[in-house]
C-alpha cells in the first residue's frame, strides 16, 4: 500500500515554501522551491506514494492548479479567508506551509472551485470586459466629481458626449482644472473603444457555449449577462441546490444570535429578549451578485412575467428593496434550474413558490 503524503505549499512570486507530512502528521520534509514549472515538477516527480497537495487561492493559483493536477492524487486550492489557524501564533512561510499540510491532513480546508478548462477563454474574456467596464465607470465618475467640485450641475449623460465637450469645458473658469478635465476626457476616449472591442470578443466566444443560448430565455438576461454567467459559474453542477448558489452570490441569509438561554430559579429558560442580527453573507462573488442585482432591477421596471412576480410581492406588503432581493434570488434559482436540466423558461413556475 502506498504511503499517503500531505503537502502544504506557501506560494510567493519568487519562491514556494513546501512542507510534507505523512499520514501520522509527522513532518518528513521541508524545502524552498523556485516558482518555476520545471523546478516544481522535478520536486514532485521525486516523491513516492499518494500525494495530496494544497495551497491558497491567489495570483498564481490557476497556473499552479493546471500544472500540478495531472501529477498528484488530490489537489485543494483553499480559501485563505477561512484559514483561521494560519493567523494564530508565530507566522512565517515555513510555518504557514506546515499549517496548510496539517489542515489538509485533517480535512479542514474550504476548497475554491478550479475546473472546466473549456470555459477558460470565456472566463478570461469576461474578466477583461468587467475590468474595462469598471475603468470606464471610474473615469466617468471622476469627470462628474470634477464638475461638482466647482458647483457646476452635471446630471445626465451629455457631459460625456464629444459634441458637447467644448461647451462643458467652457464652464470651468480655472485653466488648471480645465486641463485636468481634458485629460480625463482623453482617458475616456481611449477606454471606450477598447471596452467595445472586449465586448465583441466576449460575445463572439460565448456563441461556442450552448448554455448561453439556454440562459438567454430568462427575461432580463441578455447576451452579455448570459455570457458572464457562464464565465463566472462555469458549470451549474458545482451547486447541489439553489441555496448554495445564493450563498455564492451573496444572497444567503445569515443569523447572528447570542444569549439564547438563561437560568430562572434554577431552571433553564429561553430568553425572550434575544437580540438577533440578520443579514446577507459577506463572503461571496461580488461580480455575480452585481449581475443578479442588475437583472432584478431591469426586470422590476419592464413588463413581463418577472415584473408581475415583483408587483405581486409589493401587493403583499413587501418593501421594494426586499422585493428586488427576492426577485434576484428567484432569477438565480431559475438560472440554476434551466442550466442544470436544459429546459426552457416557464413563467408558470414563478407562481409555484416564492424565492
């Protein structure tokens, strides 16, 4: 029987600290490797037995995952935000590698999903499009902030239009501020064509994935949102139920309570004055949450089955913010069902049960 080895790797730009433990938790090897593919593979080829490896999600995680996956028995890319043990006591690269190996041996790591290599191109194009969209929004915000700082009203989108640009710049009395505004307009003019090109590339690549056509049946899920859903989620089968998707999207309800019981005359009683804090989970994919929130906002303003679902919630006395949250959860649940089962959108399913 092959001896199992548990390998913790603390990854940095130039070096990787490695700790190897056996199944009894005994440290049998420590070393420092150069962050190069040939060096890493040479090290793993020199090991014998069943190899279980872990390292934290980070800049090099995707590259290292693809490099090591064919050469090890078990590979876990773990969530650094949930590794509380690494924050306890002394800290160094060597200690962190040991702790990662120990956590792997005890099955106490939370894995970050790394799979579906066929979606890698779409995922990278989606990241590029999101980054450029954020850059464009940032420059547009700075332009309006500059006008507002000089008490110049600038509501609407005409402040960005090229044909009105000279008119807007003339409203700025200070030459230095006017020059700063011109530089911001130059940034905007450079970014917008690149963003449009990234958008075209994303849509072109999305046509290769049948799931995009399925998801476009959902009202308020257009070509860009459908492409981004496939890029961000990759596969629906990583979520067993809709509640797991809600948690990943930031729509899961978390309850924090303390002091539930007290002793009264020697008897244990539930405290009636409990303070319970309820809210949405913080640990989630922010891009996916923004996508579902945008879809819910769009659906709540356009006639259709999702709009009728939203209006029905309002008629029951639900606040608009909670109704939009419920609608976003419903859109996420519909997305998972259609994608998993490969079925069409059915408006009748909306009235079977609330999200």
